[in-house]
C-alpha cells in the first residue's frame, strides 16, 4: 500500500466528523476533492473504508483499523515536528486552541499581545460551546483548551490563570436596580434568562444555589452571552453572566450589576490539556505567557 500523509489526514478528518462536507470545511478543501482522495485511498487499500448510513458516513471494519493507524501515524509526525521546532528554538508555526465562547472577551487580547512578540505564529483559535471544547480536548485536536468549569479527570492537567467573575445583571430600569443587599430568595422571584444546559456559567450559578438549598426555574434559555445580554437589555428578565462580557454595556448604562448577597462568584479560568501531551514550542510558549500574565480584567478588556 502506498498512501500519503495528506490522504491519512483527510481520512482521519472524515472519520472523526462522520462527514465529507465537515471534513472538507475543516481542512479548507472542496467536498469533491476530499471524496476523490478517499476513493483513491480505498482503491489502494483494496476494500471499502466507509459506508453511508443516512446522511453520515461510518468506517467499515477496515476503516476502523485504518482510523487507529492514521491517528498514530499523524501523532508521531506531529511529535517529530514538535521536536524539530524545539531544537530550532524558534517560536513559529501553528497554534491550535479551542476555547469556550465567553472567553472571546479576553482571549483575542491575550493572543494579540502574544503575536506582537511572536509574529511568525499561526493561530487557529476556535470559539465554541463547552461540549465541543471538551470533545476537541479528548480527541487531541488542539494543543490545549480554555474553560471556566473544569472536568474531574486525572487524565487532564489544569492550570488556572485569569479570574472569572460572575455577576447578576438587569436593565437599569428594573425594580431591583436601585436596591442594596438583595437576598437570593428575592432574586429568584424574578424572570431568569439562562444559558443552555451544560454551560459553565450556568453550572457555577446552579451549584451555588444548590449549596443553599435553592434552585432557579429559567424563564428563557439562550445559547450565548450575547443573546443573554440582548434579552436583559430588552427587559425580558435578569441573568447571571461573566463580568468579562459586559464592560461596554455597563459603561454605556445599558446594563447594571445588581447588589445581591453571595455575589460576585469568583472562579479562575483554566488552561486544560491532556496529561503527558508534549506541547509544541509554540503552544508551550503561549501557555507560559498566559500563566505569567498578571493582568486585571479591566486592563484586558480595555487594552
């Protein structure tokens, strides 16, 4: 059998995504180009590697074996590349990160200041929900991930860096906006806008309530911090949200932080990676950079 690393890379992406289209999008190729390369690989192997079930493709028995082998080969190639980069001592090349969506209010600032020092780095930064961040972490698709609510797993290494501060917010004309030392029980009488189940912010808030024997019944569930903010500014209800995300709206007096007992909730953001994973020089340098940065939230938000 004679096949190329590019074919293995395409095959691994199709297998992982169960889709030619998603694999093509991920690798910045056309779907027909991916299909042609996979067909050539199947001809070289001599047996079908995929079968179509509904709209998804799944590996055959031979395909499953090929998938494991392709992951091993590509991982070894990546290790070789990392070793060479380390020997060269130059901070350049691809930096692959997956981060939860709320970090978009500070990660670009950290990455921007890092790139100013290391212009030859090629960043691939993906903002997505917590579930997909976790998926990419365990499938070893990225160097490391950033999230606020970590997993209890001894296969992971976690490094805290910036402080994540959760605060209750409301429209400036909300009846609670002028009140001081609002009891949690009073707060929970209001209409709550919450993130989807699985959101780190929601988990932290509900865990805080559970410790006091309380729970919240969401009035609406929304899929992003932006949607939450827009809902609160429209007077649909109140919410608990990361302070990172409301700097501009607070300054413009479109949102206010409520004075509620037990708030703010303070937790760190974490850089999370697979234990034992050998980071490239680029990834290690960036990880060291964000861990050593001792900036406040306001400095990051206003830089």
